[in-house]
């Protein structure tokens, strides 16, 4: 089964899925950001395009677009692939493994919206270079790492014990 799981990371399967879902994902994430920025005016949504936001005023104003790549779909898929393997090798009921996996994916989505808002706040406070040149390139990677480490640390709260494969003398690692 673990080898079959790797087919989910195969571009022939992965790319059509991402192409199909990413636009929808971007629209959902952007609509959440639109609602938040309507109540908390750190950026203004463009009229007629909920994926485009204007940060700042006057000559220093700039646009931020929430495209498919920024929507968090890649983080959710990456998390699901990595955590799926960890759930497979963990000890605990299948129900607990699935709840742990889904919880991590939801956390990834929620914190991705927070990441986008943080980029907008950085842009409003410090300008375009701080938001798009400094924060944007690293925030997603840091977020992904923190969520994976956080979910690993939280595994016992879900009744899971993640165990390492056991070495077999003269053979490859044994995966349960």
C-alpha cells in the first residue's frame, strides 16, 4: 500500500487534480479574505474581482492577487501526502488517524488565510517590498513546517503514536 500511495504525488495524477480544484480553492480563500478585509480594512478588494486586493493609498499603493498558487491547495496536498504516510505508520484506530489527518488539513487552510492576511498587514504597515519581497516567499514554507511539526506534536492528543519503521537485518526497512 505505501508504494501505491506514492502515485498520489505523480504529476500525471496530481496536476489535473490541482488544475481542477485550484481555481475553486483560490476563489473560496479569496472570498474569506474579502469578508475579513471588509470588517478590518487592511486592503480593499477590487470591484468585480474578489481575488485582487489593493493595499495602501496613493503612489505607494500596490495590488496583491490571491491566485491558485497562493490559495493553499499545494500546502494541503503536500500535508496530506506527508501526513498520510505518517498516519499509515502510526498506531491508533483508523478513525483517529483520519480525524488527525483532516484536522491538519483544516488547520492548513485556516492558517493559510491568516498568512494572506499577514501579507496584507505587512504591506499596509511596511510596504510592498516587505510584503511581497520578504514575507511572501518564506511565509508558506514556514507555515507548512510549523503545521507538520505541530500536528506531529499533537498526535498523542488524537490517541496516535507515530512509530518509525523497524530495521530488518539484511533487508530494507519494514513498514507496518
